[in-house]
C-alpha cells in the first residue's frame, strides 16, 4: 500500500480537502449511501479512515453532509475505542454521550476514558451520568470522573461521599476524586469540620488531603486529619544516623506499596506501579543511600530534568497540574499524578507557570515510622541494573 496521505492540508481549500477525504472513504467502502451498517472487516481501512477524518477536525458537519455521513459511519466502526473519543472531541459532537460513557467506564484509568469523562461533564448530561451511577459500572464511572480533575465533577461526586447506601469502594473513589480538585478538597475539609465525613472514609480522606499540593489545604488537613504513624511525635534522626541503621528490604517493599505511603502511585518498579515520576527500577545503581534519603525527605531539593511541575490556568476557570510530556505550536500534553495524559489547546490556556516545588509531596516521612523509612531506603537500594 502507498504511504497514506501524500498531500498536505496547507493551501488546500476546506471543501476540496473534504472531497478528497470522502473520495478516500468511499473507495475504502466505509461510506455507502443507503446501505446498512456492518462491522468493518478490515482494521487497516478503519485506521486509515480515522486518520483521514483527523484532517478535517473542527469542520461544520451540518454544512458538509457527506463528511457527516463519513464521521457517523467511522464512529460506529470504532465505538468503545480511544479513536471514538478523539472523533467526538475533534468534531465537537454532543449526541454521542452514550458511547463516551461506554469508554469512560471501560477505561477509567486510561487517558481515553478520562477524556471521555471530561467531554461528558462538558456536555452537562447529568441524567445519563446519574443512570451510570445506578448501574454495575458505578465504581469505574466514579474513578473516571475523579481522574478528570475538573470542578464540574464536584456536584456528582460530593453526594456519593455521604450516601451510606453506596458501595464503600465507590465512596472512597469519590473522596479521591474530590481531593484532586481544589474546590473539592475544600469541600471535604468542610465535611470534616462539620463532623459530616463518615468515619469509614476518614483514612482515605486523611491520605488524600495530606498529599494535596495546595499549602493552605494541606496544612488544614494535617491539623484536622493527621496522618497515622506520624513522625511528628518522635524526632527524626539525622541522615548520617539513619544510614547506620539496618533496614529490611522485604519490609521496605511492603512500605513502598502501602496505601498511606503510596510510592507505587507515582513510580514504577520493574513494570509495576504508575508511570508518572522517575522509574525506580534501577535507582539503587544511580543513587547511594544518602541521596535516596535526601530525595525522600527533600524532594524539591533536586528535581530531575523533565520532571518539573507545571500549573495551567484555563480560560474557562479550570486548572491542570502535572508534567509536560510534549508540546507543539498548538497543543500542550500534560501527564497528571496517576499517569493520566491530557491534551490542552494552547488557545484555551490563560497562563502556564513552572512550579518551584516537586510533584512529589513533601512530608512523606510523616506517613511512616523511623524503621519504615529505613526499610524503604534499604529496599530502594536493592533495585539495581541487572
């Protein structure tokens, strides 16, 4: 097969470009007027059709019925897949919410599922979302909405927290989602102050709110919901003293994955964990114990190149925070805590600011005993290049 699309869009009138795309789609047999829709037999043809339509994103479909027919046809071929979300987003479709809900609940931890959740929230289809909460995919939907990290999710997540009829895992996920948005975190603290936070959610709220990046909220959380096993009650020995203590790597591995510590929510070790912060599979070959202690106790003292945090303020009032994965003249790709990758049009960004503090939260040692910390460093020291 010849390399796809030797012609560039630059300099080609929109109507002519649309005609070229539709000719291609017709030749592939993906758009046939009057024929019933059948599943695509050739995945390669579908992939080419998706690529073809990407060249027309933003086009007014009502003014281009042939292109609209092509879009609808291809949507049916890729339903439930990431390409479905891309087409809905690029053509600003508002009548495909059922398909977006399918992707969001199928892949709540993937970028496509999170983007689907954002689009659902933007479309303000509260009835469909509420119906989703009543089904078997309630947990997945709650996670996708929480990972969206936009304030529009708050009115949907807050009622879940205080509803005792809901499954506990759903309510815990709602707490995590609220803590990812500044206004949601403030609302959680309000529940704590008013003694309305259910006791079965106290540990989840404690872990999440003590790890937020907003200093005032974090300080208030530390006051109202101090972390368990906090080192505040016992002085932390100097690093030189800590290095003299013997650690247990096996126990350190348990500390690494402990919910209240959560190292694996930002780091991978040998393919396990979330791909967000630096990969730690060979950290023991790169850093000595003293440097590992410093990285844990003072994460902002030495931020690795490529892992600088950025704060985005959007023109619609939303915000985004994370690592810049890539950048073009028109788009910024940001990876948030949890590994979710999101794309933002630069025209929608009001301001972007590089942060002085590391994305790794300070005070991590407060979630461990002194021996836990020593064991953790011993474990990390064993992770060496094979």
